[in-house]
């Protein structure tokens, strides 16, 4: 069976996407980030500004749990 990449998260902030990637990878989940941004130009309009975080379909539940845990931990520290 062929493994399928699915979109987990979309943001307009590449730093946020990198932080999510690091968080998921620390939980053992492979992550790929894709963006349509043209590097020399700071275009953040519509689809051109999207930064997408992809994971393997079989990791979806685990990834969502990792993100929920991180969010609840962040709220408890406030």
C-alpha cells in the first residue's frame, strides 16, 4: 500500500510552520513543509502566502494529539 501525505495545517507564517514541524518531528512524526512563496519577494496574499504542513495519513491521529497536548501545555503556562 502506498503511503499518502495529507495536509495537517495551513498558516501564513513560515516560522509557525517550522515550529510545528519541530514539535511533530520530536514526537517521531515525519513532516514536509510546502510553500508557494517566492523567496526574494515577501508576498503573503491569498494562496501565494500559504505555508502548508504535511504528514503521513497514518500519523494523523498522533499528530493531532501532539498539537493538542502542546496547546494545552501552553495554556496552562499562561
